[in-house]
């Protein structure tokens, strides 16, 4: 069961990672990823390179709006509307994972195009 506190912490984790990208703080952004993600990319630099290349809306959003946390097959997902650097509106779905120490980490992010552009 997801508590109100879990919802607040999950949002904070996503906010902190978005802020870390804005501040070029690769280590902080990487530290908020799940152990599986960190194992896959090994270094903060390779992780951030992948985000820059494949997720520009996540790396440098012009706008951010958090939506209501959802459960997808019992897994918490945090949808966030992002305005990409080129003006495209996308929905980022952050897949969250609770660790053995009860901390939350980001275990993936999927982008859904909303097919709108804002100049």
C-alpha cells in the first residue's frame, strides 16, 4: 500500500533528480536511480550521457507539472508533464522501486508524446 508519505517522498525523489540534471550534478542524479539502473550504467557520466541523448525533456525541461501518482501492476509510477527544450509536450512516467531500507529510487522512465508543441 502506498501511503501519503510515500507519495510525497516519491515526488521529492523525482524533483531532486530533475534539479540535479539542471545543475549538472551528475552524481546526485545517478544516486537517485535504483541499484539495477546504476549497475547497468556503472558511472554517473554514462548515465547522464544516456539521459542527455535519449531524454532531452527530462534533462532540460522548460516546464514541469506533476500528476497524481499511479499504480501499474502494483508498481508505483509518477507521471510528470514536461515541456521539452524544443517545445514538445511529453508525459514522463517514472517507475519507482522501494529499496530494502524503505528508501525510494527511480527504476526507469518512459516518455509518451502528447503531440503538441508550445513555442
